[in-house]
C-alpha cells in the first residue's frame, strides 16, 4: 500500500486532480426533487408497484430498470421542458445530459458506437490472426492488446446502456487497462525486442499501478478528478512515446504513418470532450461523436500492427538466414 500511496501522491502533485461533482443543476432543482418524491410515493409501492412490474417489458427487467429509475426519467424530462419554456439552458442530471432512452438503452448513440468499436476490434483481431503467423515477435502482445480492448468496448457498451455504480466502475477500470496496455505495447515494440529483461520489470510496474489505481477508487474513494488525471498522464506518455518512435523510424518503416495518424487523430478527437453540449435530438452528444470517430481509427491501428508484425517476422527470418 505504501507503493500505491506514493504513486498516487506523485501523480496528484504533478497534475492536480480536480474535485469531482456528480451532483448537477437538474437533480438539485426543487421541482425535480418534488416530482421524484411524488412519483415514488404514487407508483413505487404496494399495488402500484406490482402493476408497474406487470407491464414492464422483459428487456427493461433484464437490464435492471426499476420503478425509481422510471420516475427519475419522467421527472428529468418534466424539468427539462420547464427549463426550456422559461428560456433557460438545458440542465444536467447526476453528471449527465438528458438523453432520450431507446428501448433499454440509456445513451443509445454512445452504446451503439461502443458496440461498433468492439465489432471493429473483433473483426480486425480475426484478420490479424489470419494474416500474421504466431512466430512473429509481437504476436502475443498484439493479440493480448486486442482482447483487453474488446473487454473495454464491451463494458463501455454496457455502461452506456445502463449507467449504474458497478457498470460505471467497470467501464472506467477497463478503459484504464487499455491505456496501460497501449503503453506496454509501445514499450515491447520500441525497447523490449532488444531488452527482454526490461519488459518483465515494466509489466510488473504497470500491473502494480493498475492494482493501486483500482484499489484506491474502489476501497477509498471514487475520485473522478484523480481518475481523469491518471488516465490523462498515462495517455500523454503513450502519445509522446509512440510519436517519437514513429518519427525516428519513418525513413525505414513506411507503415509507421498509420500509427502516427492514429495517435494524432485520437488527440484531435479528444478535443470533442471539451465541446460539451446538450445532445442533438437528445441522442448525439460530444462523447458519442468521440466514440463514432474512434471506429475507423481502430481499423487503422490494427492495420499498422499487422504490417509491423509481418515486417518483424521477415526481419527475423532474414537475420536467421544471414547467421
């Protein structure tokens, strides 16, 4: 735990974590609170609750939607309509913009885009395994990265379908694992092939960091500011490391432009998160657009991994022939 505390303290000193605020203007509004209290009293107990459960669609039951959740949804839209009628800006509720629910999907655009990202990753993993022989030095690391990414996109889809405390944590933790594995992938490609002993130490460090990160957020406090700062710091390290390697190897490895393009475009897409605006048609917000933009970048990055793995396989084969 001392190592965990030291790592977190150093990160906070370097970046400074913002104080999170999950409460929002909409859910603090007295009108919303009164509506929610009244709805729960009338609909979420006794015969009214039994009637609600009897008419609730199976897909809503299976995804865990409750009477209280329905009350929150109805009262949210009542509050939004009154805000708009009075010329006020659209408020957020519980840290989120109001979204129009589709079937059981709480944020349909983000959920669908996350699913498409996962599908693209799965298809490209199959292509990678069909194209690259297991003898390639990067094969196991690339395949592991693909499975870590697939896991993250699965939980992203679940979280945007149904936002709960558990699905939120799984989405955040799995996203952190992808960022760390991308750093690991970069380390293996740039240093590990020449210094395999270094990889074991670096892998242990990354696993310790992830364990400390998850332990603090789970057992101590779920600090949104710290989580964002940690992922931003690791992401910047990842970007700088990959770009430096791409620039240095561009003359002899023509395919590195794909990696550089993905890294730069991901940073450009991240700017969408700064353009936080109410959802267009109550469905499409900046976060959903970010997810949509990452779909082709997934394909391009796996294309780079295929080209690079085949290059390394050929380079190793040529080296063995020369010996």
